[in-house]
């Protein structure tokens, strides 16, 4: 059964998710310092014909996968009248797309990394994680102040306080979601503020600049994300007080939230990448660090026991961070986040079934 309103909202959701995956694939085939397709290469190797062929074939394969999954998304229109079925279909479609796309990335990452080893295309000194004294002294002045997290926490507590005095149970859960989200982002802020600085070049000025921009942009991004999420959960909790629950309304809210989240993340990533490329080109040298051997599953995950950082910049799969799986604390946090996401999906199913 087709429900026009639901069908339109569902297809908009598909297009946004589809566009995000397409953008992520384009990003990893663009040079980021000395990294392309998740592999670190010398400047001369970036122009190698064999490298170009691998990148070209990856683009063809990933485009084919995206086209197939876009076609597979069309049937959701015909079940748009059944809220629970359409929600489950979209969820399984999204999981399938992410998994298949990552398998393609892993396949071509392995090809490029094998080509790198065959040609001994190692970049600078391998596995350097420390930095000179001057940069270490300055690093704590770079991040945006964590005091800014007070604002999103106050906003997140508003529905909880209101539900306490009004004795409304449903609002309190949305408020708790906002508080948990802001707390996790606050934790990430602390991690990045205190993270070890990274060597990018033998030039100290370049290292200072890149570490400054890196920490400044990501911590600013985390504050913005906390503010956006707190507004999202607070607004949603009061919205469902004055209107009847509808799947279309929920999806529109989620779409708006996703777009609001992607904008600051994409901005921070592009600002850091552009600055890195500019600085490296100005000094006309390669980056010093070559840690490709610690990236696994197509550069999706990072596992480096020599690196004390808990989180590092993602190489593939979009913009943002990934955990260093060699650290126990990272595994605990990653498992906790996964549990929260699974719990959220289950909770959404319960809400949908109760209201349909």
C-alpha cells in the first residue's frame, strides 16, 4: 500500500543517505596530504599510472554498488503505508549498503597497499607519534573551551525538568537521550584536547599549524554537534506533546537533524584537509608518518599499540573519528556506543509499533 506523504519522506531519507555514501567515496579518492584511498604514498607515487587505475576502478565499482542499492530502495515506496515494514526495510537497506560499500573499499585498499609494498613506497619515518617540545607546550592552548558544553547540557535538561513537574514520562526519555549525547561529545572533546600531537613534517612551524587547526576545528565541531543534538531532542520532546505521533513527522525531524550534524563535520574535515594539503605543498615534502600497517579492514579501523591516542581521524567511511582498537578504553567506549545505538533502534521499533 502506497502512502504518498510517507513515500516522499522515505525517498528523501534514501537520497540523503545515498548522497552521504557517495560523498564519502569521493572524499577518499581525493588526495589528503599523502593519503589516497586510505593508503599513504610518496608524492611521486600519487601520480603513478597503476595507482590511478586502482582509484579509477574503485570509483567504477563503488558507483555500481550505489546504483544497485538505489534501485533496491525503490520497493520501500510500495510499502510506505505500513510504518513498521517500511522502517525495517530502510534500516536493513542502510546496513546492507554500508557493509557492501565497505567491502568494496577494503578490496581496493588491499590492492593499493599491496602495490605500495611491492614498490617500497614508504613515506618518511615510519610510526612516528611524538612531536617536539615546543609543539607539546602549545598543544593545550588550541582546543575550543569545554565550558561551551554548559549550554547544550542546560537545553537538554529542560524537558527532563518539565516532565518532572508535569509528570510526563515520555519527554524524560528524550531528555535523557540529549544528555547522554552531549556527555559523549564532551568526552570526545576531552580526549582530543589531551591527545598527543602528531608529526606531519620535519618543519616545526608546519607541525604547530596543523596540530592547531586539527584540534581547534574538531573541538569546535564537537561543541556545535552537542548544541544541535540538545536542540533536536528538546524540540522533538515538546513537538510530540502538541501533535499526534506520525512516522512522516519523525522521519522529517531525523532528516533535519542529520543534515544539521553533517554540515559542521564536513566543514571541519574540509578545513583540516585543505590546510594540510596547502602546508605540505608549500614546503614541498612528504608527510613524515607512515602508519598504513596499523589500518585494518580497508582502513576502516585503526589498531596501533605504539600510539597512545584513543581516537584518530578516519581515513575511509566518511568524515570524523575512529577508535584505536589497541587501547582497552577505546574498546569499552566503542562497545558502549554500539550498545546505545542498538538500544535506540529497538526503542524506535517499540515506539513505532505502539503508535501504528
